C-alpha cells in the first residue's frame, strides 16, 4: 500500500511539474513580441534604411490628440494610432481628425480587454466592431491590429488572420515603471532604436504626460541620428519592396 501511495505521489508531482512548465511556456508565448504559434506577426522590419515607425496605443482622447498632432506636424512626422473602438465611439470625430492629418489609424480591439481564452465568436466580434468603425472613417486596404497588452496565444492570431488583419507588435516601448523625466524617457527609446524599429508609446491618457512631453525630444533626436519616421504600413511596404529585390 505504501509503495502504491508513493507511486501516486510521484506521478502527481510529475503532472504538477509538467503543468507548471507548460503554463510557463504558454505565458512566455502569450507575451512574446516577435513570435506567435499561428499566423504572421511583425515586431520590426528588416531593412538597412534608417526608417522607424512611431506608433501610439489607446484612445483616441481629446487631450491626447490635441497634444500630439501639433508636435507631429511641426516635425513632419506621420505616425500610426492603434485605437480602441469604445473610445472612438466615446469621442466621435477624433479618429477622422487623425486620418485627415495624414496619420494611419488601426485596430486595438473594441473593449481593450485581454484577449485570451475567448470563444472564437468573441474574438471575431472584438475585431469586427472596431474594423467597422475604422472603415467608416475612410480606412481602406490592409487593416493593422495590435493586441491589448500585447497578449495573444492561438485563438486571437487565428481570428486576426481570418479577419484579414496584420498582427503588429513592437520592438521598442515606453520605459518600464513610472518615469517622470521626459529626457530619461527619450533616452530609453533612443537606446532601443535601430533601422526598421516599431516604437510603441502610450500618450493618450493623463498617465501619458511624460510620453507626450518626451515626443518632441524623441523626434528631434531621431532626425539628428539620420532616421525618418514613417507609418507602420509604410514600413511594411519598404520590407515588401526590399524582399522583392
């Protein structure tokens, strides 16, 4: 009896360990920026040209749009805005204002919940509700999608591919933790930049004040380093042309 009990305990421990390993592996895949189990994902573009894409997540909000547009216009930069469907409905006209200024607007889900473990129909509805809003604002052609919090396993990538979207993440992002110094924020961004980078910033809400204040510093330093700021779609087009030879 004791031998049987020990064997059962041993197998129970093995199963617990295996479950922990699998869970950790799935957690790593779910948060990986440049890898997913299904479909295509882009975190940066392979190019020798000194091009970077500047992208902003969340919103649109009145304070964010009002702060960002003049800075981008002053520096002659076009950016990609990954927008939340609910916020587009809450602030009608802001997405169109971004597009009218020459910027790219893209899908960042409808409700901005973590899109893990949902039924297939729930993924599709999240994507399509925001797609409809973007199309209504005049977006044509390929639509880009960025997962909330960067989280995805298999269900979301499958839904993204079925919806005809392109999964976009990033390779350079806001500093970790709470950084209140715009210069330190800009330093962090510039340390990670390389040709083909996709930069992620969160300037739309009150908590994004440092990001908003750092933006002119980042744009000035990018230009001084010889970089040109483009939209994510433009960066993808460069990659396609270079691959075609």
